[in-house]
């Protein structure tokens, strides 16, 4: 198990951004929210209980439930996010923006919530609550984490109708959708990957270049041309998006007739890439 300083930083920063979104935009606009935070807002609107306390208590319960479904690394990062979230929810309580346009609060609140959760999920943690349920669904059912989270959050929004008007509940759904998109942006946009397939008559220098200069492993597959019936090696490699331009330039320098196919990659698990567990 290896938890880097970068992972800890992302979890703490994500918790801060999430807390700012809730206290600065969502609560002043009398909006709801998904998951445990949404339940804590129900208690806030109904009884005046502080979300910092109710969020902590409910997250601890769900963390116990999700203990067996999360790796040791994810569990530690999740505990860190729970503590950070409760602290920041308390510290940012005075930072409320009472905007005239509720839609502005809806958009910015949803966007920042998604960014905050995305940063935490990106390094393998969760914000507990329904995020744990979403991670379980992703792990065992191969369901997109963001959309699984949206499903569970909508259930909480339905319960919010007991304390907020229908109009605010509908705006909450819009906020959650925006949050889902911004969460996807964080998870996939900050960890972009490309797969490249290379067919060349001079594969050895290209494989050596990918290994030594680009710093990525290469898989060599056996193939043959349908028309020529000639045996040829096919190189397959996964790289970061930022390495793509340089890689293509170096391939062309080695073999200008090389056939190169670039693929979008959604998830990569393995050495050199971030993992969720």
C-alpha cells in the first residue's frame, strides 16, 4: 500500500472545494444535494442541525458498511476525506453567497461539488456516503461511478421534497447533473490516456524508443497482412495524452511509412497509471 503526498493533497483540497460549494452556493439557495450531504441538509432545513455533525455521523455508519468493499488504501483515504469534509463544512459555514439568481447558485454549486468529489475519487478515495455505494457498483457491476452516484443521489433528492419546494428539488437535479459532468471531467480529464497500435517494418527501434524515451511498456503481437501474407510484428502501447504528439513524431522519424492507430482509453489499471483501489 502506497499513499503519496499528492493523494493526500487531492483528498484535502477536494473536501475543501466540496464544502465551499455546499455552504457558499447550495445552502443559501435552499437547494438540496445528493447522498449523505443531501440527508444532512434535510436535517438542517427541518431541525437546524449542523451538516458538519450529521454528515460525520452518517458517513461513519456507511463507512462501516462499506469496509469490506474497499481496499485498505481507499479506506484510509476515505477516512481522511470524512474528517476533512466535516472540518471544512464547519469552517466554511459563514461563507454564504445569497445570490438573486438561484440558477447561478445551482450551476456553480453543482460544478464545484463535482470537482471536489472528482479530485477525491481520482486518487482512489471516496467521500463515503453514497459514493461508497457508487464505488461498489462500479467495482462489481462495472457501472460508471458518476452515473451510479447520480442514481443514488436522486433517491435522496426525492426525500428532500419533504423540506424544499418542487422547484428547488428540480434545480437540485440540475445541480447533480452538472456535478456528474464536472466529476467526469476531473476523473477522465486529469488522467487522460491514449492507446496506440503501430504496424511497422522496423518495429525494434520503435519498441526501444517507447520503452526508453517515452517510458512506457510495449506489447508485441504477431500478425500478418491479408493481401501480402507477410508476417509482421504489431506494437501496442498505452501512453498519457500529453506524450502523444512526441510519440507520433518519433515514430515518423524512425519509420515514416509506419501505420499508427490512436485509440481513446477510458480506464487503465496497472503500473504507471492511477488506480481506483
